[in-house]
């Protein structure tokens, strides 16, 4: 970044090579090769338990109470006990462990105990059990992986879901509130009393790179969640890629303060394992980037200074607002911070600029801020950008060991990936697995990209939409949905959190927007006492949205980038219908499918529709 000092952080020094094929395809890879990596993640847990047994591995708390801390030495002891219990119960890849719990130390121990002895686990979003009424998605998951044990934190909360979806005779373990009279129940404290035998060590020795470590479920627009196989090779090679990128981890064990759910690859694989790989410390943040729960995150960050930090853009937006008013939070957050990463959605320019400004104000230099690209099927780390940028969006270059294949698609490139971090496929679904790979064995990730600098992969790439989300207007013009969503969020200056783009086979584009209610309430006198519906219907709010829409239209280059009408959604997006993940990422296709009435109303110019600039459509 021109004119700005950069905090001294040791990161990678990549050498990128590429070739252009006669058919217009590009192959992009690193000349510097991926270094050696262990055959299983728990090798690193064993290493730190032997060399740094008293170092804190993980800490957890609710509210502002004392942290419950577990050292590496304690963790390995309990992991071996859990492994013995699971072996005694007869679990295997064919009958794995299901974890139906929020992030917690006990959740982490159960997952590591399973993979220590070669038993896969599957962390399932608790919302499938607490929001759904029929537990249909849970039942579909049960049918796919046929578990041998379900673990939950509170049995009283999850018993109905477990009995309905998995069966009343399913072995059930919990931390508290085990039901009286139900067979096959196990208290977590009793599990930890299991004495490990030589069977644990024999099972650990048998675990290798191709052993299935876990299943992670994707949430598609339609159909059942799909079980993506995660092997030890995927997880370990991915962590060596991460270690190359964030090179300072090798000299300074990372400290994380992280809220994102472990049933997603971003935190469940990358964040969770990078701490173990480098002997760092993981502080579980029980907050979330929502008005009700952000206070817990703020309390944690005022006390614990991370050295690497991950959040979604909406979370950073909330932190920026708080740090402008809370010097102690700002000082604590930036004190030891070497890298910030965002993912899950496009970051607005004003959020990007504010983070840079606050870092410079606090530590006198730019703290590296970047993003990358990956998926559940890629473990997830595949591309990342560490070079200072003037604006958000550059997803960077391939990690060591990853080859990018760029296939011409419409006016952009479809991205495909190959490397040791790529899944072998979907559990018990040969058809879906075959469709996921091309004739050269590259994984079809479903994303489109464009060069940051045409023809020069060394400068990175920009995400250019999901190929399945893009659509055509009546004119036959293609609309790049992902790019437009990020653009409109940025242009609306914090008034909306995200948007679903409409207009397939229509004459013009529209948007169903997710409002950022705290910002909208500030526009209305007495807004704190009004309902969401009253706030979004207020003339002042409508005028502000209309003004932003008009400015967006003036900046648009054509009909495929110009939104002509917008509606603010007040009904929450529904997790159980696949409209949103518990990380906050929106599924464009699912929202359009389930809210077709809103799409119809949007094009009928009803009272909730904000419509300006009609003359620009010509």
C-alpha cells in the first residue's frame, strides 16, 4: 500500500509459475514446493503434549467469568481415554461419531478422541435440532453416515431431535441432563474415567494419510446435506500450506479468539487445526456477529489479544463501530495482531478502510488484511492474498502444492483445483463424486475468477461469482451475481448487510436486501423503540435507501450491473431451509426459491418496493 508503513510480519515468499494452453486454459502453480507434513493431525497434539505439556491448548468461558483452560498434556490424556471408550463402543468409519453441540472444550476433545483412533466424527450445526420442527435434515444426515454415537452438550435440549432423527436406541452421550430410563446413555465425565489400553496406541499407529478424519456437511440449495470426506492427508497438507503462508506461526505459536462454528470448514478445519499444528492457544468466543451476542466477543477481545484473527465482514463492521468508542478494545485487539482474515462475504470498502485506519492509529502501521478462497472440499485453504491492497476482494495466489486450472467460461474463468488438500469425494455417493471432478482430476469448485492484472497470475485474482448463481436478463446479458452483491453492500455504506440479486428472465435487476438494523435505527428519531417493520417503512429510511440506490445506478456500467428496485427483508433468513448458514453466509438460490412471493412483489411495485432511476433502464 503506497505511503503506508506495514507492520513487520513474516509471511510467505511465493514463486508463481503458469502456462497458457492453446484452448485458452491456464494452469497456475507454485514453483516452491510444499514441505513435508505429518501423516495425521494428532501427531502434533502428541508432540506438544510431550514438549510443552503445561502450555494452554484451549480455553472457554461464558460471559466474563473465569476461563476454563486445558493444557496440551491434559488434552492428550483425555483424548486417549475418549478413544478407548469409542473403541469399546465399536465405532468405526461405517458407524462414526456425531457431535451435536456448539463449540466447546468437550466438543473438541470428543472430535480429537475419535480421530486419534481412526474413527471419523461429524460436527452438525445445532440449529438442525433447535430450529427445525421435524428434524428432517438430521434424519437425512443419519441415513448417509449411519452413526454409532451422538454426543451433545445438554441432553435435555437435544434428546427429542436425537430420538426422532437417529432413533431412541441410538447411543447418546452428553455433558449434562441425561434422561432417566433411556438406554445407551453415557455421561461425559464417566467417559473421561475410561482407562486407556494398548488398543488405543495400536489404533493410533494404524491411522494414516488416507484415514477418514471427519465428515463435513455442505448445505445445498435443494436436497440433502452432503457428507464431504475429510482425510488426514487433506488436513495435514492443508496445515503445511497455512504454515508456509503465515510463516510467523513457526516462530510464534498462534493465539486465536474465534467464534465461527466447527461444523464449517473455515474454523472446524483451518482455525482448529492451525492451533494444534503450531502449539498455539485457542480461546473459544461464545459471541457472534449479531446485536445480541457481539457483547461477548467484545468482552473476550478486551481481555485476550489474538495474533491471528478471522471474522466475517459483518463481524468486522461491528468491531469497527465498537473500537471507535472503546480504546481498551482497540488497544487489546491490535496489540499482538499480525494478520486479519475475512471470508464468507464481500467486505465493504468503508470497513476495509476503517480497519487500516484503526490499526495505524493503534500500532503505527498497517496490519496485513486479506482473504482467500476455498471450500469444504478443499480443507479449505487453497488461495490467499498477503500482498497489501488498496481495496478488498483479491483472493490471491495458490498455496504450495495446489494447482489452479482456469477454464474460459462466458467472459471470465471457471476455477478448478488439484492438490493433496482436495477431498476424494462424497461419502457413499459415487455419482456426486464423479460429477465433482473433470477429466484431468481437477475439482470443480463452482467459482468464477478474473485476473487482478490481466494475464499475470502473480498479482492474484478476484472472485467473479458462483457459476451456478449467475443468470441472464431478458436481453440475454449475463449477470455476475457474486460481484454485484459485494458491490451493492459496499455502495450502501453500512445500511445493508447483504443482498440477494433478482432479475432472471426479467427486463431489469432487483435486490432483496438484508438490512443492518442498528444503522437504520440511528436514522429514525426514537428508532430504538420501534419494530424492525416500522423502522424499514419509515420515510427517512426509505429516502436514505433510495439515495444510495440512485448513487449505485449512476455508477453502474450497464443493465447487468444496475439494480433498479430494492426491498428490505424483515423476516429472518431461515437456517433450516438452507437460506443462511450459522456462519451468516447467504445462499442466493435458496432465498429465491423459498421467497418467490417477495420476488413477485418486487416486480409489482408494491408499497415495500423502493424504486428510483426508471429513466436509467433505457
